[in-house]
């Protein structure tokens, strides 16, 4: 927001340079800068236009005679608003404008002795339609830059944080400057005279309007605003329109209270505040048509919506040059409702910007009164009716601040009387006791100050952060205890990096189409106010994210990809930390070598066993016991080159090759390998115990026992091979598991062959290693153990046969 410093001086008296004021504002929490208004152009003067006549043979140029009070000048101009009797800015021949010296110019037999000026030609960014006109009573011959402030006026520009809506006005910023400088704040209230208060002739149907007030003014004349109003608006970055609209903008900037003026004759019946009807449309002042939603709050007459509450007025009921009767509206709408409507429509205005940051409830009446008085003063007319309704009155909240807390937070004490003085300068009334103060939070800070620490911040700001003595922070001597969850995730990341994988970070958002295309579990949580159609849901898997990253890398010509992501997946009732791995292309680049019959290559491609090795070693590092791999049936994985990861009997994740059909559909390499593991369970209920949640690797990590030394075996092992024929639907892991449970002398069981035979059967060949810790096993003992294993397998798998 831009504010001319001369306007601020209506509320404060200070000789401090504007540049220094901006620095102090920034130091105390309101980011501010300072710039100069336009260019100081020597020689520019004020003139009065004595005559204006059309040049023969041209429709655009006109001959004007102007005077500076001492002599007359002939000027050729193309401005349509250079009317007889008007006053304007004039550059006689010899004055330099924008680097070009004005000279006498011959046009159609007439010599132009200078140039009538717009503000754009004097370095002001505004939308001029013709020359800039001064008030008709301006004295000719004065310094034009002095009259307008060009090159002299300083503009304070602030960037307010969302909690500081109170400084988004000249009055509010003046109060802030007065507080931090310790000077008087010249405030004033405005009243209406001889106007009786009436109840609103309509109902406020929605609690979104905390207060609504209307004033009827009849017989006003619409015309240009005074020079003072126009210049202040231009310096603030606004475009003057007419005296009625300009005054509503003037009050918006001076008082911080949005107003709207309806043409009373264009309203159909009574106004009301209500929610929009589904698919209801409104054409706003910017001539755009917007479709409203049931959650939007509107001002409506008996026929249709005539304004989007807190955002923008309607085009059909706007004030124009024919307007004479006005309904002036002032309201306080719910900040959340205004914000949602503004964001959904993509329509942010000066009004919505302030409503979103909360409006001063107690200032509404005075601000509207001032606007009504200015309208009558500038355009005539008479205030005939005043309507008021307050569905939700403001009651000041009290916050108690202990003086001991000030020292604890700021590092040094602030005397109680001084703290009360600082807060009082900010407009916060306080009552003090020996050990504390009680602050009544005014309406203009109601959305910002809620806790004692907020009051402490205000005290620190007014005293000045630079005025606190520097001190060293307290450094505790006790050792920092590493959080186990942090340690677990750090070790996971370190392990993946050690496996030559690169970490990626993707958005938590995705769309349903990405899940449908890939065939992963659809998202459960939808986002109602998403900004991008591709970010309409919260993810339930990391796989779509790493797939998207891979597609983008391949588009950039990167074929060898090895990445992982450790992040959160969100479900309806809980969240999960998960780990995703994706590899494709070459694990290791290199070169080929060939000399005669000797040839080799140093290149290594990713494979099923290599990604399984990463998963295996990771689980081993965590101390996971009893890891099994079972058949996986996920649609986006290859049916014969994928596996489900089972730890302690609980499904923990999966890995495998991408399904060729999905690879073709997504334009991905067919040798792409994926893995996803469930790391930890995050409950939405703080009282829920998550340590006993099965299937999460973090809980396995916490319960894992430390590695213990195992003495090297003293006696040799003995191995036997066993091949059995079973139904082809039976998992090899089932057979291996049964073998492991058969005898205590079994040291290891390894699968080394599977092939399918006739009759929907398959042969599973196992290598079984036996070892005794106290003796050397004999062949006869090993044979007996094999016979016992076959016997027990027969009981568990009746249709099994030996091969």
C-alpha cells in the first residue's frame, strides 16, 4: 500500500525525514520503503485556458490560448479535456520534459508556444486520458510542481503481514508511527447531524455480516473530485473516477473501512445480505461475469445479486454520471468468508485485501459518517436516512500479562508503567497491578493480539529492538538426546545414499488420474480449494511422485536414474511415513573391451536381484528378522518379477519391475524397478499408541536387539539337495518355511531351481545345510534328517511327491 507522507501528517506532527520514518517502521515490524512522487521539472507552471477552438482540416488537434496571469500563450493540443475555463499544467518553450526540450512548433500556420501536460509526462505512472486538470480556482503562474507535489512529495510504501490489517490505512499507519516515535496521534471522530437512526428495512440472512450500516443520500451531483482528493488517490496508486466513487476510495485509504455506493434508482426493491444461490451469476464493476457458489456471501435486491460482499460491487447498480440518489453501504464481513470467495473467484481488490485481514469494528460508523459528509460537501444533496444493524457486537477481550514474563521472553525487564505507556500509545487500554497488567484488546487488533506473548511483542516493538542490550544465549550443558524417529530416518537416508541413490522431494499433492493411469491405490483425502487440478488430492503412495520425477528426467535426456523419496502419505484417519525407490537404466556406467576372443564390459544394468539386494540389506541394517518374499499381484508391477515384502508375518511393502503395459502407456523404460516400504504410523489421536502397530519398520527398528558375537563353528556342515513336486499355485516360500520348521540342526535353506512340469505341477529344488555345534554330522544322520523332513512335508502338503 502506498501513502503520501503529506496525508500522514494530517494525523501526526513530525519533522523527521520520511526516509527515516520508513526505516523505523521496518525496524519495528512493518516493512516500509520511501519513493519520490514524479519528477521535479523546473519551468512547469499553472495556466488557465482562455479559449479552445477546433483546427480546420483536423479532427484531433485544437488551438488553445492559455494565460499564466502575465502573458498569453498559443498552444496546439490533442487533449479533448482542455476546456475553456479549466486550469492545467503547462511547459513553455525552453522547458525540458522527459529529456526533450520543448520548442516553438509551426502547425498549420499556427505557432505552438509550449505544451499542456499530463502526469504521465511528468514521471507519474497513472492512466491519464488527456491533460491533468487542476481545480478551476487555481492561481495561474504558480510553480506547477509545487502545486502537485511533483518531485517533492515522498510516498511511504508498506508491505503489511497478514496479521497487521490495522496499518492498512493512513489513520492506522499514523497511529503506528506516533506510537513508535512517541509523538501525539491526532485522531478525530465524525458524526452526522439531524439524521434519525432507523432499523434496516431488510434482514441480514447470514451471520457473515457482523455489522451492516446504510445511508441514503438524495440529490447528489456526480462530477470530478477536487484536486486534493484526486492527487491523494493518484499518489496512493488509484485512478480517480468521479467524486462519489473517489470518496469511497478516499475513506478506504484514510480510515481503512471499505465502502460501496449503489445507485439507489437501479436497485429493485430492498437489499439483503445472503448466501449466493448455486450457479448464480453477477456482472461486476470490472465488466467480468462471475459464477457464484452457495458459500459466497452477496448483497442482493429483490431480483438478483448486486455485489459480492467484501470483494466488488455489481456493474448494473454502479454509480455513473446520471446518478443522483445513493445508498452508501458500510459493513463488516467475516474475514474467512471474504478470503474464500476472493480466492475462488481469483478476484482480489483493495476491499477484500482489508476484509481478509480484519476491519476495525468500532471505526465503521465514524468512517461512513465522514464519507457521507464529504459526498454532500463535494456533490450536494441531502442525507435523508440512516439504517443500522449489528448482529454480532464486538466485546473487547482481556489479556493478562505478568511482568515477570516480559523479562523471561525479552531477556531484560521492562518497568510496568513503561509497558502500560507503550501499549497505551498503540491504542491498547491497560489496568496495572503490582505484578501484572490487564489489557483490553481494541477492535482494530482483535485478530492479532490474543495471548500475553503478543503483548510482549508489542512492548518490544515500541521500545525498539535495537534498544535492547545484546546478550549471549544460554547454552545448556546437558547433552542433546537424539530423537529415535530422527535417527531412524537419518540412517535410512544415509543407507540409500550409500547405495548410490539420489533423494528427491515431490509435492504431497496429486490427482486421481495419475493414480488411475498407474493403477495405485486411489487417494482418500480431496482438497476442496486446490489451486492446480493436478494437485486435487493428498497422496496415499509415493510411487506416482517418483514416476513423475522419472518422466521429467527422461524428457531432459537423463536415462540412468536411481532415486528414493522418504516422505508422508495421508489417509482418512492416519498418516504414514514411507520409503520409495526407483531405478532404471545402468547401475554403473563404463566401457566395453574386445581384443580377439577376449571381451568384457564394465557397464552394469539394474535387475531384480540388485533391487532386492538393496531391500534385503536395508532390512538387515534395521535388524528385521524373519523376512519373507511372497507373490505380489499389484497391477502396475510385472506378475513374474515382483514380490511382496513380509516381515514377522506382516506385509511391509513390495518391489518389482514395472508392468510392460504400464511402461508403454506412460512412455517409460521397461527395465524400470520400483519398491515402496512402510516406515512408520502417524496417528491423528495423540493418545493412540503406535509402537505396537504391526508392519511398520520403525517399530521393528525400535525393538531390534543389538548384534551379538557368534562363535565360529568348530565342526563342518553337511549339505543335501531335495526336490519336490507340488501344485503350481503353491508358493516356494511356503515349502521353504515348512522345511525350516522341521529340524533344529538345519542351518540354512536355499532355493536353487524351479521349473514347471505337466499336470499343473512344478518342481522346487532346495539346498539344505545341516550343522551340529558339538560334533561332526555323519552322512547317515543327514539322510535320516532328510527322510524326516520329507515325512513332515507329506503331512503338510499331502499331494507332494519327490522328484
